[in-house]
C-alpha cells in the first residue's frame, strides 16, 4: 500500500475525530473560544510543516491579488467555518453535524457551474438530489426518535449546513488559488488571519478568563485537535501533489464515517434508523458527485 493512502486515512480520521472531540470541549469553552484556539494551533502546525518541508520561501510568492484571495479564503475557512460548525455542535449530535458538514462536496458541485462556469453532468445532478434527500433524513433524525420531532433543532442544522457552504466556498476560491500558489502558504496565511479575527471577537464577547478554568483533559483534547488538524492539512497537500486530485479527494468521505463511529464510542450517541438511512444517502451522493465531470474539475 502506498504511504500516501495511509496518510490520507490518517488525515480523514483526524478531521472526523474533531466532531466528538469539540463536543466534549464545549463543556468548558464557547464555540468562538474553541475556534480561536483551533485556528491558532492549526497555524502553528502548518508553520512547522512549512519549515520541515523547506517551503517557507514560498510565502514570498503570496502578494497582490494572491494575498488578497488568501485573506478572503482564510476569513471564510478559518473564521466563519469553525464558528458555524462548532456552534452547531452545541445544538445537534456530533454524528449529525459531521454528515451535514460533509455536504460541502455537494455544494461545490452546485456552485461550480455558477462561479467556475462548469456544467454539471447527469451523474452529478442525480448525486446532488440523492444527497439532499439524505440531508432531510439526517435533519429529521436530530429530533430523536423518527416519530418524535418535538426536539428537532432546525437552527443547529442550519448552522451546520451554512458551515458546509462556507467550506465549499473555500474550495471554489482555492481552485485557482491553490494551482497558482503554494497550498500550505495559503493555509498558513488564512489560519493566521482567522486566529487574529477570532481573538478580536473573543475579546469583545466572552473574554479570556474562562480559558484559565478548562479541565486538563479538555486542554489535552484542544491541543490534539488544534495541532493535528493543522498537520492533517500538511499531509493532505503532500498527498495531493503525488496523487491525482480525484483519488486524493475520494478519501474525504471517510471523515464522516470516522466521526459517526467515534461519536458512538466516545459520546455514546445512538443511531436511529432514519439517521443511518440519511447518512447512507449523503455518502453515496458525495461518492457520485466526486466522480461527476463538474466536481472533478472543481477539486483538481
């Protein structure tokens, strides 16, 4: 087995583990505080990756229009996305959040014809429809039993889907940005900007006093998530340079599977039949969309 495949499995495991882990950390910190620490620690990990791979000099290439796009994409992915996703985790199960966030791939397929002038083929259209049927089932399952929707948290599900749209927007902007500039340099600039913006928001809202009262376990979990999620970007882009984009991106659908499995093991979440059916439809839709003509172009 190629080492790149192993690295991609590890990468998707790290990203998938974030959902149950952040759910645990939310007992001590707010979504904005976690977002700030996540972006800051992730930037640190990416910076180390640039140094180790001797690509620091590539930062000098980011200037003018490239730097502007990097800052915009950073605001979307490392400022808006974590706030939306982590706020959703306060309201809905980690397993549901992982599936809804995974629909970012589907939103890429929907946005590509508009922003990249790429037509969606029949396979892509069918995959989008199938996936959104699955989304409806996943959303309905957040109410607990499939026959009792009294606790359905529409706001939490909406935040999660908005996070998916933010992630898709980042992918759309990055389509040309990553092809013209070093991906790790773009990620470093974006995550640093995200950390700075989130620090300002934390200072203006909840403040920093709460950080002194976090349990040792949650500090360790936060360190794991922040550092390893950053290293996951380093591994993903390393593999992306050595594999076809479609092959590398095909591993992404493993992330929600890891998230659901870990949510059951760590959080004791129960899987209703409605949720499992929805998850299956979403993942099949993502799998089909990744093989459609339009999405393959957007992710390459």
